[in-house]
């Protein structure tokens, strides 16, 4: 790195750009022998040496794009002069599998961190104690909301302080779709994944009755028997809307004393399944919050826990770094199979993977998907990749795992929760407002300015990494926050009431 006296940061010796630590005016020295050629906004890039047309632009020691025009020393580097070129996705020139698998120094079991969680009958551990109302189809969404509103708005919960609330998980699909294929399978996995998530003590599944997504079919497929903590009903079967609402309220009333039996107990951190998310990323995401979260993920893995990286369009161009960490070639090839699927998916829908950086990402200094992906992948830490899952598949392996999801945060997080995540960390540079019931969402700000401006939304300030706090120190702080939140401390998004509207299953396939 360059001396701290300069208002820009060079992240790696191989880099030919520096990142502005604040807005830099023209003629300001930004590196030894380099001055800004024009005004450059905070988080954006400045060339530290001349870059010829077609030459690679490097940040993090990796290629983030190629010069579309001659770039002079000190010039602003962004969309007008840097792009993907003809590379498409990975610029690795071929994939290596398992070439950089690091040995994990696991913490002895007797010395592992603990938290206060809810041990369920099936052995899984929850960090919250909600009752959920799932819907098989959009047509039953209103009834589900009315049932939840009736219970939450009454005094029914006052005698059950250890129940966190009743949450309706409604969505926009379930009919007008094929009854087989990718789209149907994803919805089926997502529904049962939520029903089985350990943060839900009990579940009521409400349908209309005539939809494509038939409740009876799901029960048969997963060998589900109804009981005290899982029940189903349809609006048509109950005789209409009013009767269905009344019956739903009574079903929830009967579940309350059963859900209230749960008590927090001391459990090892190995029971934590951490969802890793980023949204509203900026030029600092890959420098502060994401690598700090990666340190926390490494600590969790050393304590026997699990960390799930997702958002496949946002690791595009960095996947070659993950395949090198794969414990086996088969695991690495599963990841590349998902990359190829996404390339085909985008092609048949007339889209491009490099369309992923949003206007906000670009305003914050991110130029290409390669740059965004390299920063996003930092959330995964350094431990071996132990498994690759399709969307909403149950996560069974411990350690660092990957789940294929879109980059859109609500859809991605929904898949992770369906896979079994019981806590979530969400990094943001622009200021994403997000919650994820039934899973608590810990928000990590990439800059001190964002943390101050949106203090009611942000849980942890990672901007102090630019002010002298080490990534190791910040990672330990995040890990402790994960334990505290898993033990019941409410996050900012929970205090604001976020989370019941963010349930968004991935819709793949034709809407008919």
C-alpha cells in the first residue's frame, strides 16, 4: 500500500489504479509522482500509470477490465475508458481445482465459542422463535396477511414473550406455471426449506385450493405429516375468505403454547449457519466490509460453523479464485456448471452478465462486474470450499459452502434461508435497507460516513478499517456480534420491523 499521507489507496503492488479515499480535486497528489488529472469522487479509481488501449486494468492484484481508450497517469478510470473487452466472464484463462486449499486450524471443541439458541426436536438450532404463515400461491397472500395481522394486533402474544411474532411469507407465484421443471422445483424447495428452518417454531401453510402448486403434492414429496407445529389449509376448503381467516387465527392460537415451550440454551457456534450477503456495493466494499466479513467467516469455520456465499452473477469473473479453494475437482466443477447455466440463462433472455452493476454501484465507484465480483468474493474468507448447492437446497456440509442464487438480495437471501441459514450478515456501501425474517440481518457499513448517516439501519461500522483498525480486529468484532445477535440481541433492521416483505422465491421459467 502507498503511504497514508496520500488521499488514495493502492491495494496491491500489481495494481495500476488507486482508490480515492475522499473526493479528490484536480492536481492533488495521489501517489508518488502522480497527481489527479481531474476531480475524482470518493470510492472511484485513478490511474497510477499510463494504460494503453486493450491493456488490463488491475485492482486487488486482479484484472477488473481493459482500457477502452488510452488512459493517462492520474486520469479517472471508469465506464468511459474501462470495460470488459472480449473476455466475457472469467479472465483466468482456464480453471484450477483445489490448487489453493488451505489447512483449517479448527478450534478444539472444548474451547469453541457458544451462543444461546433454540434446540429443535430434529437437532437443528434456531436463533429466533417465530411462527410462520406460508402461502402456496399468491391468491392466498391476503388471507395469510390478515391472519398474521389479527394475531399480532391482538393481545394473544402477551403471554408468550419468547415468541418473536407471527410472520406471513407471501409471494407472487404458485400458479400460471408448469407443474414440473426448474421453476416448480425451486418453489417446492423454497417452501419446504422455510417450513423446516429452525428459526420457525411452527408453520401454517395456506393455499387457495385450485393452484398449480398443490399442498398435498409437497407433503407427499417430502413425506410430511401434519401435527402441532405444521398444519395446512385452503381458502376453498374452509368455505371462503372470512372463514379461512377465522380458522387460521384459531390454528395459530393452538400453536402458541407449543412454540412457547422453546427455551434458549447454550449451544456451540458450530450450529450457526451464516448467510453472506452484500447489496448497494461501492468502491470500498471490497476493501473494508467484505474482507472483514470474510475474516469473521473464517473464524466461524474454525469454530465448526458454516458460511454460505451466494449471488452467482456477483462472483462472475472471480469464480476462478473459488475453484482453487475447492476441496475436490467435483466441487469446483459444480460451481463452473452454475456459471455456464447463468451464461446460457442470460443469453436466452437477451441479457448480459456485465449488466449486473447497478447505477448505484457505478456511482459508488464500481466499473465492471469483474471489479464487483472480486470485492464480493472477499466475503468468503480463505477456508476451503466444501460444497456447492443449487438454490434453496438444504445445506448439510459444514465450513465454507456456495449456493447458486441471483444477485438480487431478497431473492438470494430467501434461497439461503430456505437452505437453513439461521443468521445473516449484509454488507452495504450505498445504504441498503434490508431485513430477513425469520433470520436476523446484521448490516455492515463500508464507510464511517454511511454509518453516521444511516445509523438507525447500520449495526457495524467497517469504515474504520480505512482509519487504522485491522481487518482481523474488525472480523473478530463481527464474529462477536454474530454470537450476540444469535443469542437474541435485536439488529437495527429488526428494531425497524424489516423482514416480512423480503421473502422472494426465485421465479425461473415461463409465466403462463
